[in-house]
C-alpha cells in the first residue's frame, strides 16, 4: 500500500504513515503474540465465521498471524481451476484457504508490501506443498498483473489502509475478467472521520484512521465498474484498546464484508 494524499491530513508525513503500517505488520508476522489495537489468531478467525475443520488444513502459523476483520470466502465462492488475487495477503491465511478451493489446477496470487509477511507466507506455502500459491511484492494500488487475468479478487482488512481507495477498486476491476468477483472484508465508518483521527499514524496502522465513510466506500466500488450484490456487517469484530474503542463508538467504525461483480 502507498499512503497518498486522499483522506490524509495535510500536515501528516505520508512516508511516516507507510513506515508505521509496514512496521506494525512486520510485528504481526514475526511476533503475533504481541500487543496490538486489534485481535489476531485462530479464536478471532473462528468467531468471524471461518470453518475450524478447514483451518486445520493449512499451517497453524499462518492462522496465528491472521489479522483480518471479517469472513467473506463464502461470498467469493471460489471454484476449482480459478485464478484468485489476494490484495494485502499478509502471512497467507486467506490465500492458502483460497488455494484449497482452487485446487492444484488453479492459481492464487498473494500481493503484499511488507517483506516479513511475504517471506513468512512463502515459507509456509512451500512447506505445506501449496504449489499453486505465489506471493508478490507490491502495492494494492498497482497490482503487477495483466488486465482480465483474474477470476476473483479478495482482501481482508487491508483496503482501509490505502489512502487511494478509488484506485484500489479501479485496479481490482482492471485485473478481473468480465463477470469477475470482488469479495472482501474491511473497516468502514458511519460518520466521516476528522483530521484528528485520520492524522493519527497509530490509529491509521490499526485499521481505523484510514477507514472511509460507508456510503463513500460503496460509491467508490460502484464507480470502478462493480455492482454490489451482498453487504453485511460483522458485529463479532471489535478493537482492543481504549483509544480504538473510543473512535469506534464516536464515529461508528465497524467491520463489513461484501461481494461485488464486475460489469
């Protein structure tokens, strides 16, 4: 992800924001037992709706570093042989679960800007024999893949970290084939966030400071050429620290998942 001008306070160093995001998610990969604004791991995944028996089929270390905000793979309905792009793939939990659905005849492309996350995901996929999964360095605003080359784009708790969400959705539409699916979970708000929140690098990296007002979020998806078919909220998701909880209470920060189809 690159931190660009949109939705960022004018007095904030955008390089610092990107540095904070990278540093936090390096810790997520390397020390998942640490203290964060958000919950992580298997207990969270199961509470959000991930199937326990399916989780047993992928490496536990990928689940330990799971920092997603919702469950959407049922919406994605990934079929054998399909190509899937995971925007902000992290330590690889959703990518590996997607690979179970594509089977060996499919392909899963993980994209992440954080080296520690990619290296962990690559190692786990190799050790577990997931030959159909590959992980790539890059930003979700500029996925390095050809137009009309992907059947499904997925993402979990990552697009809120981008300051140019419209570009993320436009690029998702570019790489998807006509009729392709966008299935994701993310953090949105009921009320627009003030500069005091969007300018807080810690809250930004914690998936709050970059959250977009939900109507604007939907509009950005539709403007990119998608039709939103399903939108649901995840009341099971919550933040852990007092500062994060205060922002959630004041501005209606919440977790959602959705399915959108490329026109």
